[in-house]
C-alpha cells in the first residue's frame, strides 16, 4: 500500500512524465500522514538488522564527510567454517554516531520485507530497478558534504527531521561512466528546507546537495535510488537488435573507398529503425519483460510440489506482460516466455493484476480447466520461478 500512497502523493503518472530526473521537489506530508512510513523501518528494526546481519563494509558504514575506517567501530571475528568479518562493537559504534557520524545501510530493501514490498511496487510503477539505502544521523554535522548522485532518488523521511541544502545542477544528467565530471560544487544553495516525518523528496541525478539531521535530533530516512534508463541504454538495445541485417553482421570494410557507402548504409538502417512508431514502447516493454524478479523462495512447496485449496500464490514480479490472442496466452517475464491455452487467460490476468490468490480461487476463475490440469500449470510456473508461494490459509 505504501507504493500506491507514494505514487498518489507524487501525482501518479505525471511524476515520471514531468518531474522525474528534471527538478528537485519537496512533497510535505499532509497533517494526517506524518506516520506514513514508520511501518517501513523502526529503530528496533534497525537495531535488529545491525545485530543479526553480517553487514560488512561498505554495505554497513559510518561517514563523517568521508568514510570512517571500520577499525574504529568494529572487531574482527574469526570462524572455523565461515569467512572472517568485522562485527560492529556497540559502544564504539554508538560513540562514532554521537560524535557526528551518519549510519548507512545499503540495499536494506533486500533484507527487510516491509521496505522490499514497497520498493517492488515502486519498481512496477516507475518501470525500473531500485536500490534503497537507510540513513540515520543524530547531529547537525553533514555526513557527506556537498555532493551529487549519478541516479535519481526518492527520499522517504521515516522519523525525525533532515535539513537539506540544494545547490542545483552543473552538468545535466551525468552518468556513472560519463566522459567528463564536474568536481567543483556550487557555493550558494538555491533551496533550503527541512523534511519532516512522512515527507517525500525527489532529487534528480547530478543535483548538488548536502544533508544533516535538523536540530541534532535522531533522524531516519530511506533513499530509493533509481536505476538510470538513458538514451545510451536505448541505443545499446536498438543496435543489438540490428544484427538481423546482413550488413550489420558483416565485417567493417577495410578499403577506404568503401567507407562512405558503408557508413551511409548503416545510417539508413538505424534511421529506419528509429522511425518505427512503436520503437520506444517496444524498448519499455522489453525492460519490463526482462527485469529480474526480487528474490523470493517457496520452501517447502517448491520442492514437494504439494498444493491444497488454501495454498496462496502470487507472481514473482509485477513487471511481466501478458498477451492474449484467439489461440493462446503468452506471459513474458524475467527474460522468459510461457505459452498456455486461452482457457488460462482469466487465471493469468488475475495474477498479473498484482493479486495473489488461493488455488481454490484460481479454480473458480477457470471452471473449464480440471483441477489436476490447473495444478500442473501452477506447479510448472512455480518450478520455473514465475510464481511464489505465500503460505497456506487456515
């Protein structure tokens, strides 16, 4: 539900169409929504993760303008059958934070289900992969100084307040592997504000900013970093598909007299592909159809294959596409294709509509399919990683 809340607060599809990647924007929480994100990560949740997960640096790190050496807050632990690791020592860890360090936990969405479920919904809405990091700080000291990120971010203020200074962009849409970098930050902010609990902030990539806990109170926020989907990515996809043409598969000519004709022919082929009316839509569909599903295991059912009427199932990813024709139903997801008879259309349409369902409910959707045939279909999808078991009801 948090993903729908975020989408609605940002304006639905107008956000990716008009705001994302273009301008920073602060979305204060309505007066009755200041606790919108408290269920995603509590301080108790964070303590539990630090204490029980083996989060080696840089996945868990402390920063005070620059990364603090792990030797100042960890102790090396040695095991007979596992790799050694640097375990945080509570009192040393706390001391660094009291002195102004910021705590960072990278990819927290992979280890904390409430965040993972919300991020999966955001990925479906925005059509891109997202990594979410948690940031906790206690003092007005800026943990990272003035900097910019090479990806767009959505910031969810969970608790406390954060003071933000926005300095603007000196290079539009910079990339991780760009041809040049601007290392000189602006000196004067163009905007300054404080995010409060329930607030959302969008910062486009390349936008210089600095952040610190406001008034020295405990602050906890989540930063959702969006994978970039750029023109460079589009051109890589487009040219990869050009190998259908013999001229593209053939060697580049070595005779200088042939260079001009060859490059002209390449230009013709590429131009014709770019002018196809649906080429951009095809690219976005391909992105969704090949997106990796978030890891989810289905033990013991995935091994035993035993279903009951109360077994509840869902699709592993919400980004697949469904094509229904007069003769078949085709489901494309995770770079794979599944083809079924048209009788299965109501079942797959229901699951692809972001719903989970019990076996009994699915049977009722397709009365023309025998239970044994339906179980075989579901078992196949589960074994192929397209379905996930959510438990048995009752």
